[in-house]
């Protein structure tokens, strides 16, 4: 029986942040197709606590601990003329595990989740390779480089330049490369050198609408205890675009909202918020809550989700989750990209601070419209955004029958 090797830059458990949600559902589907061997990394004690879940799903696995300081990864990257993204996720123990699995098991396909893990695919492997870039990392770092000055801007611009080359190399090496949306695919293709021949496709995200169901949970006690309308922003809060979006909301959008809705409060919910955000907790109607046990309770307890991302790559799971929970969403154009729902019906799109604030105010003032939009958003998610549909092509891409299930093998 043919088997699969799955490479992921973070352990796909728990599925509580954007990349882990996608990698978790991909791994779950792969395990249904064939025996799967997993090579991945853990970043902290919360990741390491999920090892038993990984063991239950994988035929074999190696979980390396990613403890290399970023400064050391940077020095290694400069010395080797490589992107920091590669040196930061390089592990000799993972290299050893991959070599052992390929030598001892009938691996016919490798699924590579994120560009950082392409470095582990040996040139000698002659089976199928599917490269899941998710989104265009090089474009993200180029955008960082344009926004920043000094050494940090130089570092990010360098990362963008080198990642373009690595993305082209991996796309040419893979049998199929996938991006999370048509927009990301088109951007990726436009950045490939003319000589590169690659098969680039789209595989969107899904959402577990049975789990993200407003009827299954109550509101978070912390929100229920507060008066007035509650506006929420969720996400991994050590991620630069999320930090910038939260600061934009606090500094530029919420002051406009407060003029019309003085009792409205803004809530940042997600793990690892930096000190600069934590210092804002309890000031000017802003609250920063950090990691929470169940994000659904915070979406349930909110009146509206605000997603004012300036730099947004791929599909924003935070938007899909809020929509599934029946929460009206006001979001930037970038945050809406890749979600083929309708502006004005399933969410409200605005680009300037004033437009986003106007959207928030209108939904807080017109409660029936907000309720109808949340209901329409939930219905759209149920009908259009399932993981089953999103992952349907996966077996065929890996060289298995498209209807492959291990019970039928």
C-alpha cells in the first residue's frame, strides 16, 4: 500500500489559528486516504501538549522542538544567503526522520505545508509532490519592507527577494502547487520567472460549521458582564498584521465609532499579544484578553466583528469563523479578498478608517439589519464553505483514486 509523508512547519494541533486550522484538516483528510507519516515542529508547551493527538492520527511522526533564536536564524541565513524563513525552521532531526521514512516506507507522495518545509524534500524523491504555499509569503515580506525603515525594513525586503526565488524553485520541483484563493494564485503566477514551468492551482479553506454554531455555546462571562455594544477582533496576536490591525482599530477607527456610540467597547482576543497592546487593556474602551479557552464564546458574546487588516494574505479564518457564528462583520477589502460572499449582504467592506467606522456605526444603530446580515453570513458558510468540498481534489493530486478512503483500500 502506498503511503504519504506530510511536512508542516507547525504541529497541526490544536486547530486554533489560521495555518493550524488548514494543516489540521489537510492532515485529517490525508489520514483517510492512506497511512501518513508526519514531520513537524512544536514552538511551546501548548504545542507539545498536543503530541498525543498527533500520535493518534499519524502512522508515525517526528515532533521537533523549534527553539532556535531568531537572531541565530538570521545569522545563519546571512551566512548561507538564504531566507530567514528557511533557517528558522531547519532541524537536523527532521532531516534524519524524513530520510529514514523515505528509505523504510512505501512513500508515494509528499504533501508540503508552507514554503519553509520545502527544504526537506530530497531531489532524489521521484513520487508525487504537492506544495501548499497557502499564500504568497514573498509578497507579504515585500509589503513589510515597504512599510518599515532602517534595519528592519532592509531585513524584510531581503526576505521578500530571496523568498521569490525559493517559491519559484519549489513550484518547479512540485507536481502541483496550491494557493488558498484565486487572488493568491494569480499573484503567485505573476511573480514566477518566465522560464519556470509549474502547475499552480487553488485550494480554498473550509470551515466546520457544526462546531462554529452559535446555538452550541453561550457568551464569554467577561463580555456578558460588560454593558454596551461589544466589537471584537480575533487572531494570533504576535503576528504583525494582526497587531497593526488592532492598533488601527484602537487609534483611528474606534474614536470615530465612540462619537456616535459612546458606550461601545473594543476587544482583542487571541494568544500572545505584545506588551504594547496589553498596556491598552482597560483604557478608552479597549480590552486585550490574550489566549482564551474557546473562541466561539467570545464571538457569541460580541455584537460585531471588526477586521481592519492593511496587509492580508490568503483567506482570513477569523472572518469565516465570525460569519459562521452569525456575527455581522465589518472588514477591509484585503480581509475580504478570497471570500466570495457579497458585500452588503454577508458582510460590510470598507477601506478608509471613516468607511469602516461608518459600517460599524450603521450596524450598531440598525440592529435588525445587523441581525439579518449575521443570519445571511451563517447561511452562506453552511452552504458554500465546507472542508469536504475544499479538500475534494486532494486524493487525485497525490496520485490516489479521488474517492480513496482507507476503509475501502
